[in-house]
C-alpha cells in the first residue's frame, strides 16, 4: 500500500513543469468586458499599437487608426453580453466620455464581437448599434 503512494511525488515532479507551462492570460483579456475596457483605455492614452493587442489578428500597423481627441474621461459602461457559442460573444455597451472637466458626460452606444483565444478574449470585429441592445 505504501509503495503506491510513493509514486504520487514522482508523478508531481514529472507533470509539474508541464502544468506550469500553460498559457497565462493577462488580466486585461480575462473577460470580454476587461478586453473592451483595455482597448478604450489604451485609445484614450494614444497607445494605438497596444490597443491593437486587443484584437484577434493583433496586427502591429497602427497607421490607419484614428486618434481620439484629448479627453479628461472615457470609459465603457452598461455591458450587455449575448453568447453566440463556441467561444464567441457579442458585447453591447455605452461609451461615456467628457472632453473637458466642466463638460457634461456624453454617451454613445457601440459594441464588439469577441472570441476566446489562447491569450484570452480578443475583439474579432466591431458591431454597430443604432441603439442599446
């Protein structure tokens, strides 16, 4: 009986490195909402190349991206998730923003389709919403 349990530490030594080599998912890609928030945060800070990391294709050519004007506040809010199955979700949300400190808070509806990848949730394509889903 004791010999059977002596095998467990040996098995842990063999399998331990294999389990530790699993792909680590960054917190900013751990949920669809986190990915969308990371994208907008990077965009408001004019970090376009890093914003592209939020996309499935992960292209590094940021030359075609539009720059946002300088703002004091911008954040996605009121997330609505529609699961499509097989690691695909449509995310509708509102973007709230304020250009200057004295301005009132403005909003617009938008959305993205995200896919679950080995590196976490990534944006596969934008969705256009005439109104909140």
